[in-house]
C-alpha cells in the first residue's frame, strides 16, 4: 500500500512540475514514463533477494520481464546481484543472462571476468551467456575453462567450443582425455551423463581433429575402452568421412583397423 501511494505521489509531483514548466519542456507523458521506470528499477533489488518456489513461476517471469523493460537502468542492479553473496544463486544466474540480453556484446568483458569468479554458478552462467552472444572473440577463456575445478563449468566450456565449431581449440578438447576428473561417473540413476570423456571424444570428431586419428584407431581395438567405442566410432566417422558398417562388433573393428592401415600408407 505504501509503495502504491508513493508511486502515485511521485507521478503526481512529476506531472505538476511539468505543468508549471516552460512550454518548451512540457512533455508530461515522457516524465511519467521516466518516473515509472525509476520506480521499477528501485523495486528490483528486493525481488532479486527473494527465493522463488516452483509455484511462483509467474512472479519469476515477471521479474525477468520488468528487468528487461527497465533496460540499461537495471544494469547497476544486475551487477550488484551478480557480485553479492546476499542474493540467491538462482537470482545471480538470471542476472548474468539478463546482463547479456540488455548489453549484448558490450557485456563480454565483464562476463569474461566473471568466468574467473570464485563461485561456480557465476562462472558457468557467464560462459553460457557468452555462448548465447556467440562471442568467438573471447574464445580463449573457453579453452581455459576446460580445466576448471568444477565439472559443470568444464562441461559448459566444452559445449561452447562444440556449438561454435572452434576447431583451433580441438587440441584443448583432446587434452580432456588425460584429465582423470573427466572420468567421474556420478551416482547411479543420474539423468545426465557425467562422463565428460565421451562428449569430448565426440567433439574432437566434430572439430575434425586429424591428429587424434592414430590414438582413436588404437583405442577402438582395445577392450578397456569398450565403454566409449561408440563415441570413438562417431569421431572417426566425422574426421574420415567413412561410415561404420552395420555389422557385428568384430567386423566393425576390422573395418576401422583396415582404415587405420590405409591412413598409415598415405
């Protein structure tokens, strides 16, 4: 009630000031719109501080809508939300995305800094926002993030390189196979695969990293890599342009062994 009264009071004062102003500067509708926008921005902080339940989807959607509507004036609020531990992780995640939407690639330098933030949520959200902005100019940070201490951040960095088709960073993706942290399987029943190596092998293929051919040919012949044989075949198909025959596992192995020999003779 007090907020509504204050809004009415401020708008009334704005109209009154315009009414008594000189004719050259009289634009009541513009002043009212500006005051209304200021009021929306002032009311954003407490809304970002709230914890929203799954039943409050409409309120969460409204916060996003009002922030975007406030435009550039909401940027200081968004930065405060991102920087402060006082705000819920969900709000900080949203603030990062909204910053990118409002500022576009002008936000890139800030987002790159946040990829080094102590909290993994900010690091991951910043990478995801840079992906949404299709920012290839700062792709070096994706390669660096492939070695992040957080599994989720490493996975997001891999996603960025994959979606943008950044072939120059294929060696960094291949190096993920030598990082034991990427073999973590997680708990039984997890909905998402947690073995990053499988994804990394596929991305190596999509990026057509030919230097990986020899080790991939070799790994496909060894039973200890049985769990990623499907991914290896996928990568080999992408790099060589050849198609695995629809046959038994033994025939498939022989096919790729012969293919490997043909590459050795080139």
